[in-house]
C-alpha cells in the first residue's frame, strides 16, 4: 500500500484540461508501441506500460495507474534501460499518460557521457568473504552498470577488480531483474591499473647480510695475502752483510 501511495499523484482539474488539450499529440499510427517496465528507484515498485513516443530528453508512456511526479525511475525496454524523472502524469481516457525525462542526455538529444554496452567478467570484493563473481554490462566516463548476484545498498562503497583494473565506486541504485540477478548503477571514484613494473618485494635481510659478510671476508683475505707477498718480496731483496 505504501508503495502504491508513493506512486499515486494528486489528480485535479488541471489534469483533465491537460488530457483534453494534448493527449492526441501522438496518434495510434505513429506510436512506437514498445512494452516497457517503469521501476521506482527508491521503492522498486514496478509498473508496466507502453512507450508511445519520444522527444529529445523525454518519453511518453501509457500506463494503467497514475505515477507520482518528480520520482526517480528507471525505464526498462527488454534488456535496455535509462533513468529519469516522472515529469507529470495525467489521465488519458481510461488510462494515464506519463512523461519521463531521460536524464543522461543533453538538450540536443546527445548523451552527456556515452554509455557503452559491454560484457566484462569481474569480481566484487565482499567484506569478510570470498570475492563475488559479477558482470560489468555498461561503461561510461564516470560510471558503470553491473549484474550482481546480491542486492547492493544505495550509497554503499564497494571495490571491484576487473582484469588489470581496480575500482573504488559508490552504489547509486540497484534493482532486481526478471532473471533474478540485481542490476546496479555505480559511480566510479578511483580507478587503478596494473603497474608496468613489478612491485618491490620485501627485502631478505638474512641473505643480504650473508652477501656482505662474504664480501668483507674476501677483502680481508685478499689484504692478508697481499701483505705476505710484500714481506716476502722485501726479504728476498735484502743484501747480506
């Protein structure tokens, strides 16, 4: 009930005026008719709908129940998704038409930070346990999306190892997928690569001491031998009385 209340807006007379004035902007022939799922990022409450069309920075979706305005949501189209906010939601005949922003694009319809779909195996370093196997599913300049076997709490700091890269990141959101895994969006804070040179190894003080002792003994032996040779030379050259 609480989740439903969070998603239900207050409908007033302005909504009726809006519906009569603008609901026919997209005709049935021109509508994309793409089945989508709208997931509230805070409550994970999911509503099914039909995506009718889009303009740069915004989509319109027909849903069976009203959505609260100014809510952070993710719109899923099969395996693809984007995040945004519910700008407004108004009655459209027996249903509701919701307009949702696309927050990762600029006004011209271009992504602020391009997100590239990938499939990279990685490990999530779990505190006090063995690393968890995860998959990095998209990358951008400042973030990444991962598939995780466990739910990750928003705001949680995590560490990820992927090949030669080590990443410190903060979880921004996490939702369960139809396959039972969890799709999390991460904000990367620090990325470290494998150095080109080998890391220094701990010094073996015992072996080092042995080498220095052998060197010192060699110097001493050589010095004594040279001294004996010089005395022998001087003795052999001494003139008899």
